[in-house]
C-alpha cells in the first residue's frame, strides 16, 4: 500500500502550537471523559499470514525472510534458517489467542477486510466468526470499491455485508448503528464502477438493505489519506464520517515521536473540514521490507518508494493511543461515533502492529492496556 505524505518536514515551525493544542485537548479530555463513555478502540487487520497457501502468504514470508526484519515477525512465526521464515497464523487456536490478547489490552473491535469468503485472506476472519471467544472483541467491516461488486452485480455483496451487521458481535456506534469503513476510492470508483453515480447507488443500497433487515442506518466512514478529499467523498456519497487507513508526515528515518505528533496534527486538520472524524492512531510505519522484496506481480497497492520511522517504544505507542482517547473526549461535536481506529493490528511488513511478536512478546499490548486504563479507568 502506498500512502502520500500529508505534510512536509515542518515540525520546528508548528511544534509549539501543536504541543499547546494537544495539552489543552488532553486537559479538556480528562474532564470530558468523566461524562462520556470511553471511545471504542478499533484496529485494522490485514490477514496475509497464512503461509504458503496463496500468493500473498508466500510473498510476506519472502518479505520478512531477511534477518533484519525478524524482530517484527508475528508470534505465530518460525525462523527456519538464515533468510527463511514460516508464518502460519491461520488456525482457530491462534485466533483464540489473538482475541485474548486484544481483549485484555482493552481493544473494542477489529476492522476486517471484505475479501471473498474463499480467499485465503479471509481465513482468520472465518476463524474469528467461529470462535467461542468472539464476544470478547467486536468486529466491523472494511471494504473498498473493487471488493463491492460492480454496477450490475453488487446486490449479493451488499446482502452479505448486511448479514454480518446482524451478528451480535458487530461493532455499533451512536447507539446501535453498524460501523462500516470504505476506503481507496481514488481510481477504483471509475475503474470498477464506471463513475461516482453508480457507486453512490451501491452506498445507498447498503443503507436501504440494512434498514430492510431491521437494522438502524449504518454509520459509513470513508478512509482517505487526504482529509479535504475525504470530506469531498463524504459529500458526494453521503458518508457519515472521515478517517484514513494510515498517514505519515516528515522525513524518512525520523523518530516515532515525530510520526505520532504529525498524526495528532492530522486529527485537527480532519476536524477543520467540518466532518465527523474517527481519528487514526499509528502504531508505526516502515514499508522497506515490501519495497526491497516487491510482489512478483505488482498491484495498485505495491509501494514504489520506501518510507520509514524508527520503531516506537511500547510506551510511546501507548501514549499516542491515550492521546487519541482524550482528543475524542475533548471534541465531542466532531466525534459523535466516539471511536478511534489503530493502524494496525497486524500490518507487520508495513511496520504497523500491536499483535505480539517473537521479539517483543506482548510488550506493546501491555503498555496499551495500561494507557487505556489511565484514560478510561471505568472501562
């Protein structure tokens, strides 16, 4: 996946103003949190970790094979030798452990991609659905135009989405509205739908079918890297809020703190559009493995250029997440969904993960759990 920079390396100019804004938000957030329920904490899932059973699974094993990337290997990996790893996380046992880890840390929901049911990328989602522990963490769906059918055949896909929304573990916001993310509209709407008018029909159909099934109006969130463009999409397609899959700022090789502060400025930029916001929290970004070992068949998501930050310490990542909770509490008029979303649970090859690893174990989740308890002591 490629994400554009949203700002240039202008940290010195805006540091003081950003720090003051954040301090005021934190102070207001601590007070507001006493009156408002703690925000729902979500995390993006990218379930490529199914070993040799599929081209993406084989690719990520090659991508993280070099020794310098072994520190980010998921806990369900094995190092077979120099430059060779096996990553097989697609089992019920592993999913049950993931649920335990996420729930213990205070996460509320995972955002699963809407791959085809038979795709290997859907295996962990299927194991989640069959887990006797799934009540411990909710789920939402995260789709994109190319996964939603097309102008002549979207009805079966919409029906499948609505069926999931009826699941007792589906994440709801604003009372009982099913939460649904749609991203990567740029290019895909024209390519797969023939233009905005056709895609708007599918969006409207999703709302109509949900209501026909007895559900409240779904809460639809557009994920777009540029918040001003996200607002344009919101107005065009009738979405309810804006967010993003990921974001970055500044120069390559900067400390994680630079990324976190840039993301926190991004929240303010998103609010300034006048749209409702579900703020993104970045657990990291380092796509060098994907650039160094590209897919043999490149796709539109294949990065062309490496960009990275130094890995964040568990306490830094947890502090950034805590700041998002306080920001939501301090900005209720812009955050009516009362939710945040983290990049990511398991984007290990792009540098964003909370999922336990062979090297860190549960250190990140331990720190996150402590941060959530501080921000939301009644959770």
